[in-house]
C-alpha cells in the first residue's frame, strides 16, 4: 500500500509517460465537456449529474495540463505554512538566499521553535512584488533600447 501511495505522488517526481498521456487525454476530454458557461458536468456512478463551477473546472484542466507537459505538481493552499525549503523551492532560489530575504524583512515569517515558517500568501505577495519590479525594469530597458535605436 505504501508503495502505491508513493508511486502516485507527483510532488517529488516527474510523471511517467503513461501519466503524461493519461493527463493529456483527460485535460482534453474535460475541456471539451465544459458547457458554454465554463461549468463541467460529470456523471456520478449512480447516474446523477455533478456540475462543477467554472473556477473548479479551470483548476482541474490546468492541473492536468501541467502533468501533460511533464511537470511535477504540488497543490498548496493559500493558508499553508511552508518550511524555508518549500518556500525556496517555490521561488526557485536557494534556502540560504531565502533566509537572507527573511532576515531583511522582505518576506514575513513565523518563528516555530528554532525554525521559521512562511505563509504561502506572504510568499505569493513577495513574488508578485518581485515580478512587478523585474517587469518594470525590463520595460525601462526596452524603452531605452528604442530611444537608442531612434537616435
């Protein structure tokens, strides 16, 4: 039983070829089964129709799309408290670099004994601020490049 649970866990390994193909078929089928308003209608085992709200069907199709592209997938509730390693993995940075961000106060954290925990919502807020600064810098570089080319 433990082996089958481990084998099903895509948070720590890439999907197999069979899982990729299965996810691609399922994503296509679910996307095509959506109604005009985005609701997904699924028949239950007893024949009743279950209607999933558009936001829920979007999540399912998106999740399957990631698996179909061969991505590892982790679902993280916005209220989750993350370890520093989990937070670093989400930001795609090293744990020591994340620790420096915590020390500088760039990302709030909660001390838990001798460890620190980061709220997922705080991590997402930091990532959005970081990405906005990067995008503004890229826009400025593009503008300067166009000015340079024009002169």
